[in-house]
């Protein structure tokens, strides 16, 4: 649940959702029925009359056990109405982490959770450098500024 600790700062509705998620996960140790807890969270989301986009970035930078926990949480609560999850990660790293937990079935586990995947293309170094230099030149010209550091950086690459 630590993954969602900052959600409450987005807005009031997100704060209620975050508290609901916390209750949901902690509810495993509670006497209350898990389905009641999930129903309560569902009601909070539906009563907000808003769509909820949950963005979890850099999953691949977590420890393997934490990677597994993130996907287990998303799998357990991923079917709430009006909730969409945007998960950002390096596929190979995540599959390797899940393989350790699911006996080399990480790919299969991931496919059950991810409904639509989209791989971002790798940006060539030349394009990235060109974009940076263009933006830097545009900034300097719009602000009547000249930066000697710009000249030094540019010369270092020649």
C-alpha cells in the first residue's frame, strides 16, 4: 500500500480512494469481509462521478518483491469502475522479477493483468541531442539570453 501513499495529495476524491485502498489491503487482517471493503471502495469511486487514472511509474526500479506486490495489488483492485491504470516499466526487468515469484511464468502472469500494452520507441542519441540544442537555442533567443555554458557544452561534443 506504500505505493499509493501520495495519492491523497492530488485532490479530495483521490484522498478518499487512497484511504479506501489502504483499508482494502489492511482488510485482509480485519474481521470485516473483503467483499464489503471492496464494495465500499467501489461506492466511493462511483459517487465521485469521475474517472480515476492511476499512474505508477518506474515499476522496474523496485525490488523484485515490490514489483510482484504492485502487480498483485493492481490485479486485485484493477476491476473498479471508472479506474484506469497506466503502468510504466521495462518489460524485461519486470518479467524477470515475476519469473522468480511465479516459477518462470512471469510473462503469463503479466499478460493476465495488462490489457493493452504500448512500447515506447527508443530515442536515438542524435535526435535527443538535436532536440535539446534546438530547445536551448529557442529559449536563449526568446529571452535575449546568451549562455557561455551552451557554447562550452556544444564544443565538448565536437
